[in-house]
C-alpha cells in the first residue's frame, strides 16, 4: 500500500486540468481527474482521496456545490476551490481554502502540502 497522497482535480478546461495534474504529479502526488462535478462526486464516493482541488466554474454543479456535497459525504477531506473571481465566490464557505487563479505554483503547492499534513495529523490522532 502506497503512502502517496491522492488528489482529485476537477476542471472542465482540459488544458487547465492537464497543467494542474502535471504540477501536482511532479510534486509527488497521485492525481485523479474529472471534467465535471458529477464525475468528481462519483470518483469521490468510490475512491479514497486525500484532497480535492476543484475549479469554481464547472458545467452543471459549481465547484462550491461539489465542495458542499463532498463535505457532507466526507467532512475530513480538504477541498480547495480554484476561482478566477477577485471576491470569494458564492458558496466558497464549503471549501477549506479558496485560491485565486494566477497565484504562483509554489504557493499553491505549499497550501496543498499544509492541508495534506493537517489531514495526516488528524488521522494519527484519530487512530
């Protein structure tokens, strides 16, 4: 069994999804992808993930709606909401972190690392 953290990335823009996947896999994470909220929720229900990174603007469900449902299903799993909006988008309170698109990659990876470390620490305490 691998200790490599698994991150689910959700974005309907193939180029953005591929770039995020490349950045995260290069940093040592295993990355699963979904191109819409329904597919993301299906994966989330079936596969153990350590963190979710979702775009806010998705077809059908918004990233905030996806985050809300994921938190209802598995409250301990951190959800990062990516947004191109300057203001926090509607429903962003369901995410653990809102990141504005265009932030430096190193900051994004640092935030992801912190959330995964917090998750691992809470699992040790629960065990």
